[in-house]
C-alpha cells in the first residue's frame, strides 16, 4: 500500500467516515478547500490550512485556522489552490476526499486536475476509489475482495498495462481517450495491474454505496 504524505478535502460527495479515518493521521499535512471542511470536521480530522473563496461553506472555520482566502472571481479552482498548498508543503503523494456527484463541469475539471497533478495519487468519493498508477508501477487491490468491478482509463494520450487476475486481460490492449476498460472484474485475490507505458486511473466502485438521488 502506498504511503501518503498529504490530504486534501474538497466539496462534493465524500468517502464514508471509516475510509477517511483509515487514511488520515496527524502526521499528514491536511488542507481543506472551501466546503471540504464539512467532511473533515465530521471525521474529526486535524486541518493545517484552509483555502478558497468559501462561497459554499456552511460551517464556521476554527478560530485558530490558518486561512488563505481568495476572491470568487479567479482563474483557478479552490481545489487547485489546495493542491498548490500541499505542493508548497513538500507533499509528493496526496489523497483527495470529495468531488463526487454534483455538476458535470466540476467533475470534468477535477478529472483534468487529477491527470496533470503528479502528487495527486488517490481519489476517494462516496461511490468509488480511484488510484493513479504511473509507468513502471504495479497496483494490487489489497482491500478489494474478488470478485469486484474495476475500470481502467488512460490519463495520458496513450497507455498500456499488464494485468493478472482480471476477467478480461488488458495485455496488449491500447488505452487512450477513446479506448478503455469499463466494468472489468477482479477474479483473483492476487490480481495485479502493471503500467508498461503512460499513466492510468484504476477505478473501484464501492459495493456498499447507495445510488445518488436528486
């Protein structure tokens, strides 16, 4: 399991509390972007810095908080500001909590940030876990019980992988913007995915996540 050194909370549907508590610790530099504070507060997570325009925050910030407040009219998102903060703090492997559901344009912007931010390695929302796997790295579904659904998408122009223990092998399968593996299945507890070229996102839906309703 990868060792993380930074945490970012943002608005949108967040991971279950047990997932947050399992990944967060006092030794990790933690930043909240705007309403991400609501999930962090509910989980009892200590926060080092708060950033954003706070136009969607309903919960008061702690009186001792270190706050970087930005105008609402700006050319970057609050989540981008949070990732700049963890980068400046020296973090190299960061988990983002939140960003699920909501507006499609917001999700698309987050997906773009996920692809281009080298330190953002894991994304936890209400309905899925997403892992960024780079060339030469191997992902093993340590916390995933077979059988389980898994999807694989390229985060670079092209990518290729080697898989073991997947129902449909991706060995030699070209991954790109128009070619991906949707709803594949892990059928072996010792399954693995090794990236041979490019960078990919591995998405594992939560089996206990209830459907999002309007």
